[in-house]
C-alpha cells in the first residue's frame, strides 16, 4: 500500500473528504469505482493509525431488523457487498472472499408495548424481503434452551444475513484500492473552513500544517467529531460522541449452540464470539456526550449491571471470566438516530455523511455508494437517500429509527 503523506500534492481538489475511517474510505472508493467521476479526491485523516476512531472499536455486526424500510434495504446491500466483495472490486484476486456468520439478532421484549414495536417492525422488514421471525417464549426456549424467558413476552430473530462480518478487511481494501486508483490520503487535520462572501459555498480548508486547499466539494465524514467539523463552516449539527463499552469473556460452561446477538430488554447485548468466548456490550444508564478522547472504562458498570443481566438472562453465564474490554464512541444523531446525508441547505458544496448512531459500519457500503452518486451526479441513482438529507433537521421533520442498540 502506498505510504500516507502529511502534505497534499496539490492546492486544489474536486472533492475533499474530511475523515478517512470507514465512511470516508467507502465514499472515496465508490468515487474511484465510478467511471463517470473523473475528478481529484483528497482524504484528510488526523490519525492514520485509526486507533481511536469508531471503526476500530466496533463490534462488527450487521442486521436487517430496523424499523424503517430504507434502513433495511441499506443493510441488504451491505450483505450483498460483503458476500460478493471480490466481484465488486473488479475481481481483484488479492481481495479475500468474505461471508457473514449469520447467528442472527434476537430482540427480546418484556412488555406489550415493546412487543408491538417488534410486530410493527417485522411487517416493515418482511415487506422489504427480510426473513424476520417472531417467537413466543415457548418457541424461544425450544430453540435456545439456555435462555431464561420467564419475563419475556415476544422475541424477534432473523438468521439470514445477520451476524458477524470482517469489517476490517472491507475497510482495508477500500483504502488500498482507492489509493491505487489515485485517491490521495494525507495524515493531517482540518482546522478551518473558509466560506465565500455570500455564504453559499465553502472555498477552502486550512490544515494544521498551514496548507490551504481549495475544494469543489467538501464531505464531512468525521464520525463523532462531525459537529465540530460542521461548526468550522458555521453549521449546527446534532451529532455527539456517546460512550459504548465492550467486554469479551470466557464461559466456564459454554453454550451448546451459537448465541444470537441478543438484545436484552435492559439494553445489554451479547453475542457469540467463538471458542467458548462471548462478546457483550452496553452503556451506563445516564448517557451524556463525552469528550473525544474519553475512552476510560467503568468497572462498576460491568460488575453491578452488565454481568448480573447476562447471568439472569443466560444462567450458564453465572461463571465467566472477563478477558478483554474496551470502550468506543457512537456518533449519535440526537435528532432522530438516523444518518445525516447530502448537502447543506445554504452552503451547497458542504456534504454530510454523519450521525449513524451505532449502525454506521454495516451501513457503510450503501452510504459510501450513495454519497459518491450525489457527489458525481447531484442525485442518488440506486437507493434514494434523500430522506436522510440535512434539510429534515432544518424543517424539524425527524425520521425516527426505533431499533437502536
């Protein structure tokens, strides 16, 4: 792979992408893969090791169980892309053949209101072609006898294209092929965005190194930092970093079959990890915005909340040994928990790719493709992503996604 420099080769680019993690790299790759796009692309990433970005702290799973049809279809494209990645990448034999370990997601409802949401969402999912099944407590117990379902009213599971996938490999090959095709990645930081006198366009960015780069279009792909990036252009964006914790543990008595990614009514979730190990996730009851560099763990959260929930839901997890833990950040869209895409309503060449609220990795293929289409044609040519445009925030027209973990 070509080395990443700190200084851009040129002083002007057709597209400047701020943020080179999975969203920025996806958009860059899809631009490079579009025969109708012949412009220059610069990707500015402040940390080319990606040590602290959300991409590196992900649980790397995908699902189709969303409450809106567009989100279901976005994940369906992700599944198709992952399973056919070599075909999408021009049959490059270096690209690994990938798949999805489809152990499914199991949503558990402990009251009728939550059960009704599962029922309503299933109808949306089935209409979009998903294979979601509703299960009574007796049916859950018959297929997954390790669960305690005494308090459960209903379950929802889809075993087709729901589970673990190798997001790191997809990310790597998006970056690698984009670099080979001429997309320029630099290790630098955008510290200012200059807007023209009429407030209708962004003229340039200023880098921490002092370089001033003219731009045809700017794409904000800065994850949890999206609001800070937008603010440089005088734009308010309701996206903030929210801390999410992950634990990997080994069970003294492993389950006799794969554990679906189980979303307990408490919000704690847990999935199969392989070899008698399991991966759990959750967050504190209070869920404020945090500092960009706050990745401190909370031992009390595991001891007092997460482990007791796991041991109650799956009694075999009473005897477990914690092996690994980390924290990461959701780029939480506090407006409606959905992506913010497309152009700003006034600064016409400032484009958003932000606010994925925890489901960004699995949405990155469709989001990168859609953004590349918009940057190339000024419109979406495959899935219509316009419901996610920034305009809905200005108009106070939320599209609420109910299936947020």
